[in-house]
């Protein structure tokens, strides 16, 4: 048996042990097992010299780690509003067991934790540090700070082709009633077809530059990785606003917006925000708010004649 298969087998056994403890009501043991496994998965996700898993598999492992953390949080806090149930966690057993061949959509709308420290049971950390203090502490090299923030994954503009149009979208700002309270907010941009299938590589912006009143400001250019003429009918560009939840220790999607093909035109555009989970097929859309709060974009088209 190869080393990678042994690793997966070990993870599966640990997962099973945790859910068994959980179903027997041995909550302390379950939490320990979940958090140890979450850290192991997280380590694998953040490892840069491991080629045992594809980037897609690492993303799935990161999401499983998030779910383990959510279940731990639910067990530790009986008042938790966003409870993550044991039966939900059990749905992930076949995924972790078959991670090397798993290629379906992940069953829950969660995100891998972006380069965050996962606390071991009993470890203490002040998760409510003000951002200024956090930055100052990071500069001082304090052992109590989080690892560096996950950088953006924005891609450069494609080479131009005669007669073809490229699209640059500047994400100016997003209007949210609790904008000032969002921690490490960033935006994930994807281009999907009518069935919600990715047409381009998914991109993440860096963490937003500033927050004021009811706005989070990004002022960042995103280069769409396909010529406009090659985008299929019914495709859409999605913008998912994500932020970090310290109490839960994971990154969550707060809301999303999208732009359809007939909206691609030069100049500013303001688009509506919808409630999560992100509905890539655009079938059951629910507005986030009745207030006049939107995502503000500016489009530039580059045509090589």
C-alpha cells in the first residue's frame, strides 16, 4: 500500500473514531479527535512540497477541516445559532475515504480556512484582537498571532488576439449594513455556465483595502480569463463576498452577486446582492436586503483590432 493510501486510511479511521465518540455522547473525546484531524488536513492543504494530492483534492480536504471545526464549535457551544449536526458531518465519511477518486461537488457551502492557525484543544488565543493590534503584534513577531493572511490569486490579463475582446472588471466596493465588522473580507470571482460549471480558473482578491460606514472597498482589477466572444450563451460572472468568523474559526460566504453576458459593456455597473448559499444555476435567488446596498463594479473592454 502506498504512503498516500496509508495517510488517507489513517484520516478515515480518525474521522470514524470522532463520529463514534460523538454519537456515544463522549463529547470531549470527539472534539479532540475532530480538532487533531482538522489540523492534520490543514497541514496537508498548506504543504507546498507535497504532490500527493491535486489542488482540487486539497481544496476538498480544507473544506472537510472546516466542517470538523464547525462540528467542534457546535459541541462546545450549545447556544450556537449555526449548528453543524453530526448527521451532516457523517455525509463526509465517504468523501474522506475516497478522497483520491472523489470528483463530485462538495455537499456544503463552506470554504477552506485560508492559511489560518487551527487551535489545538486547550490552546488559548485571543480571537477578538482589534485589527490594528493584530497588525502591530504581527510586526513584533509574536507567537500568538495568526500566520500571514492568504494572498490573492488574481491572474494577469490574457494575451490579446486579433478581433477578440478581453474584459477587466474593477471591483470598487460592496455595500453592507455591517461592513465595518467584516474581518479579512475578500471576494472570489468565477465564471460559470448555466449548469454552474467553471469555465475559467477561480480567482480570489487580496483582503479588502479599507472599510468605512456601509462599504468595504476593494479597488482591485480582475482579468477575466477568457475572451468575451468565447463565453457561452447563458454564462455568468459570480462575485462571492467572504469573511472570517473568529468564533467559528472559518471563512464564510456572506453573500454573492453575478453579472450576465448582456451586462458586459464598458463603464460602471451596480449589481444586486443575494443571500447565500451561492446559487450558480440562478434558480432560487433571494435578495440579501431591501436596502439600497449593492456591488459596485467598473468594466473595461480591450479589443485588438
